[in-house]
C-alpha cells in the first residue's frame, strides 16, 4: 500500500479537532476511505512520530487507538491547515514523485515559512 498524503493530512486534522482527551480516539472513519487504509496510515503516522497510539490489533484485524498528536504532529497540522499551503505541497509532490516523509515535511515547512514571511514583511519595513 502506498502512502496517501491527503489521508495523512485529513487524519492529522481529525485528531487535532477531537476533544476526547484523555480518552483514546477509536473507530476513526473518513469518508471515501476504507478502514484498512485508515488503520495502515495511523500505524505509519505513529511510526513517523506524528501521533501517539496504542496498537490494539487482534486476530480480527489491525487497530490503532490514537492517544494524541505529538509536537511533530501539531507542527504538521499547523503547516498543512492552510489550503493554499497544502495545494502548493501537493504540486511539489506531484513534480518530485514519491518522496520521504522528511522531504515532504521540509517542503511543507518551507512553504508555510514563505507564506509567513510574506505576511509579516509589511510589519518589518520601516516607515
């Protein structure tokens, strides 16, 4: 199964918006995605350090209970929330092809940083 960046972003924003803390988030359903795809990506996200979770898999299937976002997960959420930033990243990924998580994260941070520089520049120019 291939990584799906759109699903990763959707899951990150879903976890960030969830208010069940300190209870674990269970049975995450995302329109247009099968449970096996969601679970696969939750395991990837836990491995990448975006979320903290508990492997609650049984013989019936894989199941990741999500406890919370990590600092890294919050950073990814903050940088990917802006639809313009996300669109720019998907364009970059379309050009580069399949890249590592670190490369995608670096590109997203650079895009968000560039947007922040543009937004703050009027306040830095002396009058």
